[in-house]
């Protein structure tokens, strides 16, 4: 998996002339210099192409899909691409060719289906929009990483610690991370099953665990 956010740029609609291609180029080039990776696909112009995306990419390699709406009457394609990829979605609508109305229609349909979707509107290459997408990509990257995590919960909370209660099902649904409750007895048995001479079981059982990280990993956003 990449060490930085990966964005899949999917143009939606037919490239009729050079102005369409310039729009796509401007969006892709606007991400230069940012700490994200971006892969551009060929424009999707029909439903058949949607189901052929699996032959071109591994969707697990990406954190966010950016759908660039080139013109009107493409809401069904935007929804089909989002439904196939099952990734957080950003729709970028353009101020021409009826891009916004069809994008708004697609956005509404995705929200009704429970997708994490965002609609942004502006000219291709708009730095404000690019900045917002980069932030969303970092959030999606963090959640994608979390979804691969497995967290063991040691012991139980005292009944009076109401502010510290958590909903395991809600956490799994929102972030994809799996939580498993472990008693001290289970944890001790797991440690005891390890057969490594370098591990001091008694020390691990008695000492606190210290996690080291760097300032950048804790930066908000």
C-alpha cells in the first residue's frame, strides 16, 4: 500500500474536442507538488466501461475517487462508477456544458445510498478545490489504513466510566476497524503461547506499553 494518499481520477463523459482534454489535463496537473498520488483513467462514456475498470485497476490501491464531470446527462455513469469502486467519492462539476446539474443529481443519489460523497464546483485547476480534495484524500487515506487494523481491547471498563463507553458496531461500520474484547486471562494465554527467547513475558505483562510516533503523524487534517 502507498505511503501517501492515492486518488483515482475518472473523467465522466465523451471527449468531443480539445477543450474537453484541456479540462482533464488541468485537473490532473493541478495536483503537482502536493503530497498525493493521482492516477488518471480514460473517460468513462458507457456502462460497459464501468465494469471493465477491474481489468485496469485494483480499487484497493486507492483511497478516494475523483469523478470529473465533463458534460451533462452523465449522472447515471457517475453513480455506476461510484457503486462499482465503493470508494469515498468527490464529484468535480465544471461551470459549463451542463456539468453542474447532472453532478448534483448524481450527488443526491449517492447520498441517498449512503455513500461518503462530496460535490465541488469550479473551473478545472482551481487551487481552492484542489486543496479541499487533498484534505479529503488524507482523511480517506487514514480511514483506509484504519480499516485494515485489528484492535484488541484488554479488560473491561468500570460501570461508572460512562464517558469512556464506546460502540463497537458503530466503530466497525464507520471506520472498518475490527475490535475484539480480550480478558486478562486470554491475553496472558496469548503471551504464554509465544515461543521467543527474546521476549520477557513477565516484563510485557507488568510494564506499560509506549507507542512512539512523530509530530507529522499527529498533525490535524
